[in-house]
């Protein structure tokens, strides 16, 4: 799994986020469109793409996209 692909998938999942605008250091919770629908679509995208269903504590403990990526990557290896 590559970080740039993860970020692109995240951008495509969240409404009103243009592909190519986010970085590894983006604080995704600060996005205007980060709401319950965004959480559901990102969860679904991560599940479909990586076979990992992020849990509420995963989102709570991550502030940036790279932190969320690392959590997902750790869960893939288990």
C-alpha cells in the first residue's frame, strides 16, 4: 500500500475535496466536508481497497492522513 494512493482514495471518497489537493500532513478533521457522511464513505473506501474497517478509535487517534494511513497499514499486517 502506498501513501499517495491512500491519499488519492481519501480525496475521491470525501465530497468537495479536489483530487491532488491533500498531502500526508493534511489534518483531515479540519476539512469543511469532514462529517459523519465523510467518515462512512472513507470507512467504506478503506474497507473495499485494503480490507480493513477503520474503527472510531482509529479516526480519533489520527490527526493527519499519514497517521490514518499508518493505522490502516498496521491493521493490514495483523
